[in-house]
C-alpha cells in the first residue's frame, strides 16, 4: 500500500488567488457593464525588453543550425549567465564566484526545492505576513514553523527574537506583500542572529531591482559574514518581466558549511549542486541567452525603464492614499502598496467593498498571514490608465 505524505492534509484548503478569482468571476458575470481594474495578482504586464527578445531570437536561430545546436546544458546554468551575474553583483558591491550561482526556472521552484538539503527536524522561522510559498513548502515536509510578527510598530520589518531558536530563516526584502525593505544595519542584526544560532537564512531578493536608494541593500551579501549563513534566491520575473519566460538564480556561497552529526563538514554549495544535477536538467539555452541579455549594460538600462514605469504607477497610488489619508507601507522599493483597510474593515470585507462598490481588485492581506488582517495589497503592475482610474474611484469614494 502506498502511504501518502500526510503532511499535505495540514495545508490550508483554499488557495488565496483561486478564491479571489472566483469572487471576481462572479462579479463580472453579474455586472457585465462594469470595467474591473485588477490590482491583485503580482504579475507584470509590460513586454520583455527588446535586447532580451533579440538575444532569444538569435538563440532560436542557433538551435536550428547543426553547428550551433545545443542539447543538454549544465544543470546549474551556462557560464555566460554566471559571468553576467557576477558583473551585475559587482555593480552592487558584492563579489561572487561563478560557481556560487545556480540558474533555475524561477525563485518559486528554488524556494521549494531548497528544502531538500535541510533536515525535517529544523525549526523554520517565517515572518508574518509573507509570501505563502515559504510556509506551504515546509508544511509539506511536516516541519515546525515559528513566526515573527510584522506590524505597523516595526514598519512590517520584524527583527530577530533571541528567545526563539530557529534553524532556517526566511527573509524577503523588499517584501511581498508589504513592500517593506530592510536597511543594512537591520540585515546585520539578522546575520548576527543566524551566526549565533548556526542557522541559515534563505534570503528572497526577487524585488531587488526595484531598489534605487543606496541605503537599502540589493543583496544580503553586502553584510559582512552573510556568506557564512545565507543563501540568496532571486528571479528575473519582476526584474526583467520573466514571469512567463521563467528564469531565476540562487546563490550558495562556498563559505556556507555546516557540520553533520557524524562530524563531516557539509558544504551547502556542493549539496545544492548534487541536488540540482540529480533532480533538474537546466533552463533552456534560449531562455538563458535572454537572461544574459537582461543583465547586460543595455539590458539593465531597458529593464530599468520598465521598472520606472511601475514605480511611477506606485507614486500615483501613494499620492492618492496620502490625499485621502489612508495609511500604507511599501510602494517605494517595491511594486506593492500595503494599505490599511479604512474604517476598521477586515481584509476580506474591504476586498468585497472595493470589488462591489468600485470594481477594483486587490489582495486581502489576511491571505499572507494573520498579521495581514486589516490590510490589503495593491500592485503597481497595471496600466497607467487603469492605475489612474482606480485612484480616481478611490479618491471619490473612500
Ligand atoms: C514573484 C516572486 C518570486 C518569483 O518567483 P518566480 O518563480 O521566479 O516567478 C519569488 N519570491 C517572491 C516573494 C515573489 O513575489
């Protein structure tokens, strides 16, 4: 008899976005004349940068010619992408070796897959509210999860609690859903806590490209000794509009080592390489040529213009919320605005109100954890017209 992984019974049944989709679809059916503005799901809307498209087109041509055709590539990615990323990191003050970077089909996969190299006996520390993937992937392994709370008091940037002994720590900065971003001194505190507990930080930097202020780190490795305790997960999804194209990367420094029960020193980089070469066959060559182009000088420039479009949407949203006097977090270093629900409304109550009264779709904060109750996430990934119209509707009615 096949015994199932019964940890799956402990997953919450309804997935946030399917619940939202069901409500929106009912509303659309009942109100066919209303123009719904979607500011819910965190997906980009602008097309790929021209330099990325050109690189992928060239790669497609190569694949159709015998002399330049490629079959299986290295599981950890081609060196041309590693080299492009080493340069990209160097521009942000971080020195990496090409062998410390692993190319993947996205940060979501790696967030889940990285759990393979950790024992199920670990205590997992997760900030609340947070990207639901960290919680669910660990519930699937039956691990104990503890939470640190984000709240207006700490600007949704929870700091280490030395009364909790955690082994694996998830941090996401700039944060999804709150848009909050840690400063370097704050990350130094997390690194100090991790080193004290011999813990490992899984640092999700999916939104690093939204950071423009030099006070906010774009990588955890700007912190001294972070290479001894942190893995960085990153993605081209938000940086270069690759949500449908699929490409991410994970950095596992050579300095990151932990002792096994029998005294063997385990190098996490080697473990991850072994895991990837065993269970993964790499990202398509065509996509990796696109990724290389995204991190080229021209690519960073073109992608930067796209990010600037989203940042402008966020500024329009923040200006409106300022005007109507609604408190919010984020918006500056991220495409997310984390707004307080007005008049003491709950997350889902305000979600329903926005949908039914204003035909605007947000994401209820409660879907990201208990501390998200009373908040709603809006994204700046929409069109300019849609963003402006949504804000006009809010200004009139809130
Ligand atoms: C969008 C996002 C990612 C990226 O996931 P991909 O699988 O690379 O598309 C990772 N982490 C967070 C917090 C995100 O919001």
